[in-house]
C-alpha cells in the first residue's frame, strides 16, 4: 500500500481505498492583503494529557494554540480570537477564554499580527441575569480586550437572548454596550444553527423582523461599529443586509456555505470575511485574496471553488459540531500532534463524516504533506475498526 493510501468507509457501508493527491501550490503574501479584510476564526488546541472530558474545565496547550495563530498571520490573515470556533460556549470556560484573549493579544503585538477578540457575557453564571448585569459583563470583557490594544467583537449573548422581552431590550442594551467601545467594534449575529440558545435574537423569531431590529441598532450606533458579521448561512439575506448597512459599516461574511460569492461581491458591493472556514483553508484563502489584490477575480474563483464542498461538509447539520472538523483538519495538516478537543468534542462527528472530510480536503489540495495526512488518518480509522493493511 502506498504511503499516501488509506482505506476509508463510505456512506453506503462499503470500503474504498483512497490515495491522496498532490498538495496545492500556495505562496505566502509579500505585502499586506488590502482588497478585503479576511479574518480567520481560530480554534484552540487542547492539552491531550489533561482532563478535557465533557463538563471539565478547559485545559489548553498554549504553545500549540499560539503557534497556530502565527500560522494564520504568516498567510496575512487577521485572527478572530475567542469566537465560537474556539469552542466558546461549547467547552471553553471563561477562565480559559480570558487567558486565551490575553495571550493572543500579547502575541499579536509581538509579531505584528492583526486581531479582534470576542466579548460576551459568559463569565456570568448559567442562570437568568438582569439587563444591567449583562451590560456590565460585556463592559468587563470589552475592557479586557481594549486594555491590550485589541478590537472587540460584540458576540450574541445567551443571557440576553434568555431575558430580552423584545427588540426594545436589545436596542437599549446594545446602545450601552457600544457606547463603551473606545473606537469601533464588530457586531456579530450568530444564527441558531450555530447555537440554538440564540433563537429569536434581536427580539423576533421572524428573520425579517429580526433583520429590521438589527439594522436599526447598527444605524443608531454606526459611529461605534466597524462592521457586522452575519452567520446565518443565508446568501440572499446577507446580500440584502449588506446593501442596507449605513455608509462606512463593513459586512463581514460568516457564510461558510457561500463565501466565494459574498467575498467576490457584485456591482453593488462585497463582503469582507470573518470565517471559521478560513481556519481550514488558510493558504487557499490567502492566495484568493492575493488574487483580488492583483485584480484577478477569475483566479480568485479558481482558488476558492474547490474549497467550498469541504466547507459545506464540515459545516453541515448539526452545524455547531463544525469545530470537530476544524480541529481534525489541523491534526491532519500537522498543526497539532493529536486529535483531542476541549469538552471531548472530537467524538462529535462519525468516522464516515471524517473520511468524507479527508476526501474533500484532498480534492482541494489542502494537505501540505499528503504522506503525513495519510499516516495520521490510519490510526483514526483503525480505532473505528477499519483495517489498514
């Protein structure tokens, strides 16, 4: 058997011998990326020797976690830190989050990397809180981020979703939250496919009504808003919202199903990027933005098109388990030495799902070392009872 060959299970129950192909050829940028602001939302690397089982405190391998951020910066990508890709709300407790934010901001300053960090309310107990307590929690996290020179990302709060009685509560809370920002923040709308606890955010379960409330909040606080990140996996709605934003407010696509279309844009504008998918495909993402910088949109399309089936698979239902695929990709690509996750989340996808991910990543040319990827895939398959001899 070739050193690039593995035996994988297919959805119909049969086995297939897959030989990994050649890696794609991507070059790191020699100058800053300018045509788009392309954030990569970064995952955390768990400490494999610590107790990271479900319900335990998060234990992080800080050296490997920061090394991955340096990898993203080396490709010219800004880092979106302490977001849902880092398992915020799915295993990453507040103590670990606070240390992650602090360490990453210090590292960004040391290497000259661009970074924005999520501000939320997850230091509060998992129980009902008052609007004042929620606003104060946001203020505290914004202060932490700004004290180290970072840009805050105002994340959607489960606490606020649980107690807000309607759009007026969101409007009042966000006015106070954004007034506390020293410069300009990014406001994140995370859909309930990523976090069911956020259903009905902005005061309505109707996306039309929620969009109206959201746009009103952004318009009323536009001087404090650099941009908005929309994570609804809804191409038409993102474009509609983008066209309705106040002048000077960016749209950061969070659409891991349609990012080539939203980033490329149309005659009326384009989206910047704020994507967990860019954790998976950093070299290709960088190369695509470099193509736009060089006014080569067809090359942009050519680079990103093969990555889209992979992203759609990794972010498939249930979408909130996409973090498993993100970490699995980092393991196969050699960015970390193990496939273990905070909260034991490595078990959240089936061996068939992971095998399909391997196939799609290979088709996109995303394995820098195919022999290493195959070598690392074999024990995962053998653990599932699939013989590799």
